[in-house]
C-alpha cells in the first residue's frame, strides 16, 4: 500500500510542476513573451521563455549563457529560462500546500537557488513558490520552528544576493509586467 501511495504522490508533484510551468508561461505570454524551442529563436527574441529540455539541457545552458548553476546536486536542472533583452532569469518553481519532510527538501532546493551567484550581473535566479505554504513563508505573522528558520535563510540570501528573487504568483506578475 505504501509504495502505491508513493507513486501517486510522485506523479501528483510532477503534474503540479508542469501545471506551474504552464501557468508561468501563460503569465509571461500575457506580457508579450514568446515561448521558443531553439537557441536561434532564443537569441533572436528580446522577450522569450523556454523550458529546460534536451535542446536546453544543463550543459548547453552553461555553455551558451556562460552560467555556472552550481547547485549541490550537480546535474540539477531548473524549470524555465526567461530572457528580457540582455537579462537572463533562471527559475525553479514549486507548488506546496503543506509542510513536512518531502516539502522541506523542496524548500531547501528553492533556498539553495537564492544562494547562487554568477559573475555576470545580467543573470538572475528566481525561486518561485506557489500554494498555501508560500503564503505562510511570505506572511509577516510571527512564526517559530522550521518556518522561522526557512524565512530567516531566505531573507539572508536575498540580502546577500541582489540578483535573486523569491516570488509567488503575485510577485511574478509584478516583476515581469514591470520589465
């Protein structure tokens, strides 16, 4: 019974991830962004978005964009690459409604993204978290324990790295409407 539930949980998370990407691409499209599938199209567009894929795998992204993307998990790919003129935004998206063991791992991944730095000041990292848990982290209410620690780490890395963003849907809309 447990392994069946584990498979269902894994697939549920993957489906939410794809839904999140679709949602973000839709928001970008409303703001004049074009979804591209090739490096040629990526270089020819001033406002575009692309998903990490075989054409945009980690090795090619590092080479073509001159980025390190040095995560602890060496082959960690992110979800989206967003281009605005000469600025590149590398985005990891999660959707969480509750806290717990697996969710803590996902929050840790998002926090690690905030800590990444590049030599090129035109490269930005976005940790996108949607769902009820995002509201808990972003709320200004007093909190304790794990949530307090997570919030403190997020704040620390955002202060250390001005090229990082922690966004929910509302913040994402504002950021890319302003660009």
